[in-house]
C-alpha cells in the first residue's frame, strides 16, 4: 500500500496536464483565503491505497501485452486464480 500511495502521489504531481494547475491552485487559495494552498494529494493517495486493491504488474524487457491480457493478469493475480491459457502474466504479477 505504501508503494502504491507513493506512485499515486508521484504520478499526480508529474502529470503534464496538472503542471499548470498547482501554481494556479496556490495562487487562488492565497488570493481568496479559501481552501488549502496545496491539495492533500498524499493523504488522499494513502487513503485510496489502504482501501483499494493494489497490484504491481510488470512486463519483461521488450515484452508486449494487450490491454485485455493486462486486465486478465491483474484479475487472476488479485483473485489467486490460475491464469488463462495463453494469457501471459508478466514477471512481478501479484506482488
């Protein structure tokens, strides 16, 4: 859960579409005196990571996987079921 929360925080702050938002949000909070100058990203990420299932699925170097195979691998890893024939569960699935 800690690794998932860290990944959520890092990718939230690194998201290109949100890059302009952080300064705007701080300026707006400062100018109006309302709301936090910085959103509670870490607290919210931690709450999500504690409440929701967390999986790490990695591909081998140069590996390829379709979105349906990735979803099937995640479902199988989460439920503990054996993977379907032909559905490659990459290294690190279920950790």
